[in-house]
C-alpha cells in the first residue's frame, strides 16, 4: 500500500510502497485512515532531510494528525483484561468506531508521563522512529486511541494540533496555581497573547477563547486578511505586526499574563516577553529543527524575566489529558461557533494531490487535510 514518506538526503516527500498490516493480533486494532492533517512538523522533518527512521527501514512514513475508523479488532490478550482506551474509557472499541491516535509512545513502560519523557526513550508515530498514518491502514492498540463522538467527525482531525496548545495552557495553569494559589486565572482570566497565525497559533486561539479568556492573535498578516478576520470571528482580537507596541506605557493595564509563542522567532519571543506582565507565563510552542540564532537582545528576557517573576515554559507533545480536553473543547466550539471550525481547514486534498503541500504553505493557509477513500 502507498504511504507518504521522508528519506535521508532529500527534502522532498515521496510515495513509498509500505507493507500492508497483517490481521490484528491479541490486543491490537486495525484502523483505516479517514483524514490526515499536514503541519509544520512534517515540513520540518522533510526540510532537515534526516528523518529519524524506524529500525531496519530506509524511510519514515509521515502523518501524525489522524482521524481513523476501526476496521477490525484482534482477540483479547490471553490472560488479561482489555486495556482501557487512551481516554480512560473501559468500554471496548467496536468496529466502525472513530478514533484519534496518540502520537508518542514510551519505548519501555516507564513511570513518568509520556509527554515528559527525554529524547531516546520514546517513539512518535510519523515523527520519531515509528511510521505514521499516511497509509490506508495501520495497526495500533486501544490504549493509544481516543474514541471520537460521531458528531465531531468533521473536525476531529484538528484534535492533535489542538491538544498541543491545550498542553501549553494546562502546564501554565498547573504552574501558576501551584505558585500563586488555586484561584489564579479562575476569578480573573489571563490576558492571552498568541503569536503566529498558523495552525498551532489558531489552536492556541481556540484553546484560550473556549476558556473565556481575552485573547489576542499577533501576526504579520494585515488587519484585513482572511486569517485576521477568522481570528476576530473566533472571538479573539487581531494585532498586526505593523500596529504592535510591545513596550506599552502602562504594562499592568495593557500587558499580557500568558503568551503562547508559536513562531519560533527570537524577535517575536523577545517582544512578547517584554509585553508580559508581572508573574506572567511565556509558553514556547514553536521552534525550528535547525534554529538560526541571531544574537538578539536576549538580555531583555533575563532582566524582565527576573524583575517580573516570569516563567518561560518549553512545551512539546501532548498528554492524554490534553487530547481529552481537545475533544471536549472541539465539541463545545462546534456548538458555540457554528460554521467557524471548518474555516481552519483551508484545503482538503487527496493523497495524490498532497505532495506539494508537504513542501509549501499556501498564503493565508492554516490547515491542509488529506482525505482518504474510506470516508
Ligand atoms: Zn502536527
């Protein structure tokens, strides 16, 4: 069967002939890909031209943002109960159920949370040393699958990217409430700045507005662009770079409590940190695999961070908690903002048409989704 893969020495995606999965064994589930999101991580893997390959293979099948349908279920493992699903549900999967897979899995069972494991102790499907989901069928285990309510099917491909933003917010909340008290950001919602109008930026906007937090999206797009309009329609303010003032006269009045930094740009990070109030949190959600440092004014981050008790929080991957939040919030958003979530999917293409999108971004594009035959 055909998969979309990254190989060493080339920044270009290619179709590969990948072995079809066998029938599911004990404790396994056969899934059929229905929809697959493309994101900056896929493009970074390709651009770097040195994918981390599964052992014994000379290519990495891409794809980690997946909506799938259960096609077949293997027998229960001998002598043990069926494992609960990744969402904690003990109701067994059934053929026809819709699912979203967890991306990261520990190589060996470990006590730590899987999203906090150090590099080398985990695999990530479609990213690190494990094949992804850009194939028609794949095997998995229920403990790595989240069941998706049928009403959420049109938007469930957004679950994984939304879960990444949910983790950023959840971790910021855990730290703030531990150091400032359990009511922090509950009584007085944090003024939130999201930088970068790409897929993770919009995921950050969704995760903040669904909590009722006052949210601003910053970007280089002009104020009359379609992404700026979408940010406003989602309930956020849009701040174009041309109008941004990151050194307000009254920081406590117009600064931010939480920054979700999604650009990976040193300059944007430094500016956003300067506009962050006392006790604020700056979450790093965007980066390049091959950063090009620019010897910027990092001393501002040190001075302001120290004087204002800032937290700078690096954040990658998502825990099962964050996937569950993402699914809950997608359900709330589809009901509270009818017609808006689908605007985040700016292109739906067939796998045949998809290779160009793995190397390029469309102007004003947000999320490109591959649609497979099984829909
Ligand atoms: Zn992604």
